[in-house]
């Protein structure tokens, strides 16, 4: 066989695949059971009425053929209603909503839709490790805008360079903060100045703590003219395995995603869309319960750590490791897996991401081991 096409060779190592492999290998070693705080996989599934909607729809005889290629209109109307009623954003379900098999798909496809060969895609640093894959396939370069802890992890977009596209992500994985006032407005200004498009990754939009309200980039004046938002069923409803997400906002960008869909995917299984509608339109208590569980685990972790932690949203804690302590030491000597900061961009070295999407017992045990590990290097 000939060698892999250049575009595949450009792909970076898949951070999470490598991490899962490393954690599985460590778990197989002798020792006490490993506590895995490294992964971002919701520990609780969707509420029963959502699973029931899938079951009931799958029993219908006429749902097993190809679903409408660009998604059922009802599914797009359900998310548009959510945006209107909860986030205060008006969207046209037909032209401003694309249904996608998980936002990870859109992370890649948006880069392909916005960048030509040799273009630049601007990422925040730290960033979600899957962001470099799309520009690699597109033949685009990556540039970064720094996020600094003492500035609330918000970028100075008035000083940011021009680029074909800018990705932002609030609540932030890994920084666990919500957008500071003015950040989204800065992004719209950046787009006006550079002609680039803004992509806001809102995968954790509903997972916010301490009375905060979910905030959509699209609620910012001028946002729809310059960008889109990615919204996911994975974290809000614990449906990560179902692979359902949306790209919403700018009609031209939505059309580009739909165009790629027409050529490379064929919609989503109709019963999954029925369950998506049930989740979006049915009782929402499970969302509040999920948020409460993460907030409770955040406190368990905070009590064990020597420095105060910042966690305004998502189910992560972004932690600076003390001198002498690395993710590898935590894994092999203390049997706690964390996501090493190196994969989150140039500024991630010396940091680690901890997940709250595990049982209370796992958090308690992990917190105890972290406390011991931190005390060990402080001594
Ligand atoms: C910041 C961020 N964006 C996107 C995704 C992908 O989510 P989805 O399950 O919708 O593909 C994740 C998943 O962990 C994430 O953390």
C-alpha cells in the first residue's frame, strides 16, 4: 500500500486515546485500585423519560430507514426553542441550525469549512486537546491567544492577530471558568477587524455553579453575523455516547456544515432524535441534579487541596501542580489518573485537569490521595 496521504500524516497524536491507553496500562499494574480523574465522560446517563423515548421510537416500524439527511425539522425546532426560552437567542430552525453527530465532529468540520490551506486558526491557550485536529486536516496553521489565570482566563482579543477563525470555549475546558464580561463582545470586534469567523464551543453551557446562568455567545450583539456556537447533548443530559450536537448561528457557516453532512454523513437515527426532543422539551430536573452533584464534588476536592480552586462551570478543575509532582508521578506512585496539562497547549505544562464526573466515592478517595501527594512534595 502507498503511504498515508499527507493530510492524515499531519494529524497530531490523539491526546485522549493516548491518555486512556496510559491509564489502562497503569490500572493493570499491581497496587490499590486506580482512581481515574483523567477522563471527561459523564458518569450518569440521561433521565428515564429520554431512554424511554428512544425505546418507544425504535419500536415504530417506519423509523429504520434513512432519516431526513439534514435532520428532522422537529429536532431543530426543539433546540431553537431552547435557545429562545433559556438563552434569549432567536434562531431560524431551518437555516441557522445544523444537527451533527456530536460537537467533536463539528470541531473538525468547522475548521475544514472555515480554513483554506495555509490559513491560520486561532486557539485559546490552554485549549481543548481536540482543537488542533481540524486545522491539521485543513492544512491550516495554529496560532494561540494566551489565557492567564490572573486575568480570569480571558483573552485580550483586541491584541489578537488576524486569522481565518477563532475558537473560544466557555465554560472553559480545562480552565473551568465562565466567560468574563466583554469577552464575547471582544470576539465580535475581532471578527469585524480581521474578517475571521468566531466559533464558540458551548459544550458545558448548562454546567455552571453558584447561581450563574448559562450564557450563549449568540446573545452578543453582532454575534450571528460573524460566528456560530456548538452545543452538545453530551454534558447537559449525560448523553455523550449518543453523539448528538448542534451548530447554531451564522447561516452561511451552518450551510457549509450541512454541505459536508450531505456528502459524508446521512443524518441521525430518528429514534435518537426523538429522545433528543424528549430531553430538550421534557422535565429539566436532571440538569439541576447533575450540576448539584458536580458542585458537591468540587467542595470535596477543594477541602483536600492546599490552595483554593477555581471552578465556575464544567465538571473539571484545572490545577497547578506543585514543584516535584507530575501527572506521571500521581499515576504511578499515588494511583490517581489526571489529564496532564501538556496536551492542553503550550501553557499547560505544570498543570493538570481533574474530573468531577466520577462517583462521590472516587472523588473522596482521589482527594485523599492528592492530599497525601501534595503533602509529600511540600515536606
Ligand atoms: C470543550 C469540549 N468541546 C467539545 C467536546 C465534545 O463533545 P461531544 O460529545 O458533543 O462531541 C468536549 C467533550 O469532552 C469538550 O470537552
